[in-house]
C-alpha cells in the first residue's frame, strides 16, 4: 500500500529577536536574529515528496525500564509518522483497558490502526502483528507492552523474536515495556531505558486519566 501525505503551505512571517551582543553568530548589523514562523495548512493530498518510509531502511527501537514514558514516547512517534503520511499499526498487549491516547488516535483512523489484545486474544494479536510487519503496508509498527509478555507468560521470547524477524526492511518497529529480554535488546538498533528517579506515586498519587491512562 502506497503511503500518501499532505503537502503543506502557508504564509511566512518574520519577526526579530534582539540579542544582547550584536556580534553573536547569526545576528544582523542591528544585533537582531531573524525568527521565521509559518502558518501551516494542508491544501491537498499528494504522494509524499519527503519522509517516504519505503525510501529508507527501518530500525528496531526498544523502550524499556521502570520509569514513566515508554508508551508515551511510542505514541508520540506514531503521531509523527502519521503526520509524515505513513500508515501506523499499534498493537497493545495485556493492558486491562485502552488508555486515553487510543481515543485521541482514533481521530487519525485513516492513518493509524490500534488493536488491543488481552487474555484469549493475545494469540490473535501475535498473528495480526506479524501480518502487519510482513505486509509492507505500514511504515511504523508499535508493539506496546510486548516486552512484558514473556514475563507474564502471555507468549514466549521466541515468539517475540519471531515478530522482529518478520519485519520488512523499511518498517520501523517499536517494542515497549519493562523487562526487555536480552535477546530482544540484542536484536534492537536503538534501546532507551526509562529510569525512575522520582515519582509522585510514592506520595500516594494514583494513575490519572489524561496523564497515566
């Protein structure tokens, strides 16, 4: 499936920001630095002229660790990819209920497909995720909380590795969740560990709608 995106245009406004030292790099003779702002709007749908996922190799990201922000980072990347005209597949594993980001992403249902798999549906999730990775229809695939799957015995590490191996070369893959297995980390091109330094849940703050769920 060919990804298509919107071309953007808009009126350009240039402002001036004063620097304390007129000799600063990038300043003009009056000690002012041009700041360019664009008012953007989508004017028509055209084939992508930039950011085409098929024009560059994809990589495997792993977001793990005990700190907050793993799913948040993955959802932000999904939104960015959709903005570039990519099709995105998100598989959420083992979450008791969809979080608020699913409601927001539903506004981009023409670009982003979200599936939720728990309990008896996990096996179906593995099958559909593998199809998404191998089909070439998606520029980005997110396996949300898949790192936790082996620990919770939802599926084995070998099954998760099998998903990684099914990925088409141009597909960007993100695997989130604590307890990333060493074998998954070894296969990844990028690994980010979210480390908890301080968290308000230690003060008794529960998960809040719009922030944690």
